[in-house]
C-alpha cells in the first residue's frame, strides 16, 4: 500500500515563483525590457516579445505572455 502525502499533492497544484502583471514601458535592446508595476515602480525583466504599452504576465522576472487590458477595481474591506 502506498502512502499519499496530501500536503505534497496540494503544493504540486501551486506554481512556484513570483507571478505579477506589469505594463511594458520600453525595450533595452539586449533581450530585456522595462516594466512598470501597479504601484509605479519599474523593474527589468527578461524578454522583448511584448509591445511597449501592453500588459505582460511576468513570472520569475521573465515575460511569459500578454495579459488582456481589463478594468481594474480596488475595494477596501
């Protein structure tokens, strides 16, 4: 009979690494881009596949794809 660790199975469902959405503000020409976060800070990320002005899905400081521009709402609880 095999033992199943439910915690390990749960952790396998959650991707590792930090995931964020940011707006691409410029390309550096060396395979990296500048991205602006929602709080206004700017970071450098790997990749130049997203056009300037578009939102990008970033995981572990690397562009993974585009994000649709949807309305953003903020609510205090």
